[in-house]
């Protein structure tokens, strides 16, 4: 997911006013949030890129003019990562559910109990893999058995949340936020 954010300032140089524009490209992905800035100025006829050697100066002008908004920036990054996670999760859930439907697993409506039992069975397979020393998985051997079985748990959960139109991604984000506010070991629980 990519956002483009624009800021503009007016500079007075040699008794002339110049408009300086900064465009920040913010990209959210698995690697986190990446940002890059480009600077352009109005030279009277059109927009021209600020030469590379002057970019630090251009950035300093923006910072002097507007002050650092680090806290706001951090909040914006968090918001962007949340949106990226939610959209990716929901998109992948729909894809998983469509595959399961194409395979015929949803020809008849499935009960909540059946789906939950199948999620349990994938957790049990994870435990079995670990009991057997967690060898490479027999279908995707670049991953261990436990990794592959936990993937099955999550795939089944995503299939269910798409079928039921539940916003699990939103709930995960809300829970992460809530958990940060809880007491140490949730008020003295042993485990
Ligand atoms: Mg399995």
C-alpha cells in the first residue's frame, strides 16, 4: 500500500518568492513502513527537481518552517500499517475462502461446530509434529511440520472469517492495542 503526501512552502530568495514542494511516498509492506522524499520547486515556467546536493537544505527548510511532527508521523505510520494489515488479511481470507468453495468444501453450509473442530484438529497436528521432533513437512518441506500445521490453523480461521464476514483483522489490531494497556501478567496470573 502506498500513500503520497504533499507539503508546500514559500521561500523568499533574492527578493523572489519560490514555491518548494515536498512529496513523501510512504509504502507499507511486510518490511514495515518505508518513506522517500522528493523535492521540486516552481522555476517560473514549470516544476523542476531540486538538485540532489541541495536536498538536505530543502528538508531543513521544511523542518524549520513546520517543526517536527514526530508524534503525528508515528501515529500516521501505525494507522497505515493497520490499514495495510487489515486489507491484506481480508484480501487473503477472501482468496482462501474462494479456493475452499472451488474445492467443494462449502457446497453445503458448514456449522460453526464443524469449523471449530477442524481448527482444533490442525492444532493437534501441530502438537503431533512437535512430539515427533518437528521434521520437515511432507508437502512443503522447506517448512517444519509445526510451521505448516500452524499455517493450516490460520488458513482455516481465515476461511471461517471470510465465510461469516467477520472482521478478525480488525479484532486482532484492537486486541493488540488493548493488551498493551493490561497489567503485568494480567494482574498476577501464573501463565
Ligand atoms: Mg494440517
